[in-house]
């Protein structure tokens, strides 16, 4: 338990508990809002969800700071601070936590990184929340006001996503995000890709009751939605039920799904009919060997060209994500992949450098093989090379990734892709111009000179 007496001395008695929830910035946001003046971001749900979970029997004033859009005040005035850490933001999270604790403010750490490496995070926190916090965060707060906060709270085996309050989206300024109507219907994933944190941190899929998802959309009065689900079609029957329920709402939406979306005609038809206008698909690689190596061999069963053709035929724009640096990748992979993105008219291609997030099978493998170049987590952001690739130098991997970005986002590349796809043209053009700027400023904004290479 922390040494500080809470301002709210018992349930409902005394001043409300002042809770500050922070999502620290990562390397991408070293430069305030990143590379764009106004943040080209959707509103994350982490802090707004945690705010909604503060139980009514713990009177509290909750303040949210998303460092992607806000500055954290130099002087923090709070009774309890909760910090959410992903791997890339872990060093900043620990630095903040250590500073606040030195000032006598108790700190709770949670999120995917503390869930993956709890022993590391524990030393920076008065309390650690491991896993999803729907049950544990309210319990922690009740313990805190009684002066009985424990050092660690773990997600229980029977966590349900039913009957939860809607996220407190009102606590973040909608105008600073390009999409403020974000939501989740599901969590987790059925697959076990070797580089992905989802199987290690959260495992099996679970769903919110469809009626509750619909109720959230109705109360938001939203027309344009973004689902932040890790894989919205992880449970196909649930996805079909959800898409059917969205049809009468006449919304448009985007989300994340595997390429399996285009392999089930009924599912794809329902997605399109329910208003799906854009989908992020992790294609990862065009090379079968790389897909197999990363336990995603199922990804290309029917060929990515056909998958892209079907998605486009249903008027669904595709944000196609590729990863470079697998053991089967040689230096030809960059040109080959960028050319594929142009030929197949991927609306918004993205290229990341393979990142062995701690807690994943990929991390264990590379560590065992002595191939990790650093365990400074601030470089674990998908754009820095943090391991020794099998078939090229680290510098070749960094430079090749940058070349792929530049090829896909050259003016002729943008024109070639968009003229062939012609989907969501105004939005797609704006996003492409944003990414074009990003592609041509990668080294500047990622501070590559102070990086590893
Ligand atoms: C919004 C988002 C972002 C935002 C904000 C990130 C941030 N700082 O949180 C932006 C766009 C900046 C971003 C960037 C990136 N992201 Co991102 N992002 C997401 C996304 C889609 C949604 C997060 C969300 O709102 N979830 C819903 C909430 C309710 O769930 P949650 O955050 O897990 O929170 C729950 C628990 O974890 C817990 N909890 C979380 N924090 C705390 C704190 C406290 C105090 C407590 C008590 C509990 C608690 O309680 C919540 C309720 O149960 C997730 C995927 C996902 N669906 O989670 C990926 C995800 C977090 N991102 C990921 C990745 C890989 C990236 C990038 C590297 C991608 C890239 N190549 O650009 C970059 C990294 C940037 C960096 N600085 O390093 C990975 C994380 C991997 C890791 N080990 O860090 C995820 C999990 C996606 C994935 N498929 O693997 N991302
Ligand atoms: S399909 Fe996507 S979310 Fe699921 S384990 Fe693989 S990379 Fe992770």
C-alpha cells in the first residue's frame, strides 16, 4: 500500500478522490502531436474505459491526459495516478511513475506492457493491474479508499464484457481526434501469430452483447464509427450477428480483421451491407516462408490478390499492413512488396519493421539466438530495427523499409493506387497525402540519428 492517505476517507465521505489517468507519449509523439499539426488520430478507448469503470460508491473527479494530444502539467495534483503503458511507451511511463511516486503520489500501472512483463513494471508502481481491468480496477479503487490497496491485481478467469458502462468519451476533446466515435465489440483473437502480443497478453476472444454495442452507437448518435477490436471477425458467428444488427443503423464503419473476411462470402456481404467502408488487414508478408515462420500460414490460403479484389468489389477500402525482417526476407522483399501494393491498388499500404515485443514467442526466439540489439523498449515501435535480421544488415532493413514507404507514396504511386481503387476518394486522398508526408519524413520524425543505427 502507498504511504498516502486518500482524500476520500470512506465511501462517499469527504472530498472526491482526484484520479488522473495518463496515456504517455511514445517515440512517434516525441514531437508533440507527432508529424501532423492536428493529430491524425482516432480516439483511443483505454482512458475513457477506465474512467467509466470508476464505481459510483467511490466519488471521484477523473482527469484524462492523452499525451498524444495534451501536455501533462508540470505539477500534478492528484490523489491517485493511473498510467497505461504499451511497450514503446513503457520507459516514459516508468519515468513518470518514478517521478510522481517521489512526490508522494501513488501510481497504478496497467496496460499491455505491464501485462506482458509484470515483474519489470512492478518496481515502478504502488499497484499493478495485469490483464483487462473491468473487474480489478473498481476493486482496486475501493481498496484504495479503505487504505488497503494491494501491490498487484490480476484479471480473473471469468471476465465478462456484458453490462459495462459506456466509455466516458466526454472526458477527451473530440475535436482533437479525426475519429472520435471509436468503440469495441470484441477483445482477443483466435490466432497465435508469433510476433503478436494478443495471444500472450489476452488470449481467447470474448464479446460484448450485440444489443449493448448497438445501444452505445445509438447513444453516441454516431454515423461514422471505428471499431478498435483486434480482429472483429475472430468469432465469425458473432461477427455476422453484429453486422446484421448494424444494417438498420445506417452507419459507416472501419475496423481490423484478418483476410478471412474475404474468404466467407456471407460474412463479406454482411460486412459491406452493414456499412463497412474500410478495413485494416495485416497481410504481413507475400512470402509463404515468412508467413509460416510467424504461424500465419493460413493468411494467404486463397491468395492476397483475390482477397483484395473481393474487398474492393464490395467497395471496402483496404489499409494493408506488411512487416519486413522475417528470417525468410532478403533484400528483394521491399521492392517486391511495394510493387504489389501498387499493382493491387491497396488504398493505404503500411510497412512496419518486425518488432519482437517482450512476452511473445518471437522475443524468446531472438533472445535465445542472441540476436536482440537492445532491450530499450522506446525503440519497440515498429519503425526501429531492434534485432539482427537473418539475411541482411540492420541498416539494410531500416533503409529498405523507408524505400518501400517512399515508393508506395510517391505522387505517381498514390495516383496509380487511388485511380485503380477509386474508393472513399476524398478520405483516401487526405490519408494518402498524410502518409506521403510521413513516408518522406521517417528519419526526421523517428529521430533515427539518436537511434541504434
Ligand atoms: C489506440 C491504439 C494506439 C494509439 C494509442 C496507443 C497508446 N498509447 O495506448 C496509437 C495510434 C498511438 C498507437 C500506436 C501504436 N500501436 Co497501438 N493500439 C491501439 C489500439 C488499436 C486500441 C487501444 C485501445 O483503446 N484499446 C481498448 C482498451 C479498452 O483496451 P486496453 O488499452 O488494453 O485497456 C484495458 C487493459 O489493458 C487495462 N489497462 C490499460 N491501461 C491501463 C492503465 C491502468 C492504470 C489500469 C488500471 C488498467 C489499464 O484496462 C483496460 C480495460 O480492461 C490497440 C489494440 C487494442 N484493441 O487494444 C493497439 C495496440 C495497443 N498497439 C500496438 C502497437 C504494436 C502499436 C504500434 C507499435 C503500431 C505501429 N507500428 O505504429 C504503435 C506504437 C507507438 C509507440 N509509441 O510505441 C499493440 C501493442 C503492442 C505492445 N506490446 O506495445 C496493440 C495491442 C495492437 C496489437 N495488435 O498488438 N496505438
Ligand atoms: S490474427 Fe492479428 S490479432 Fe490475431 S494473433 Fe495474428 S496478428 Fe494477432
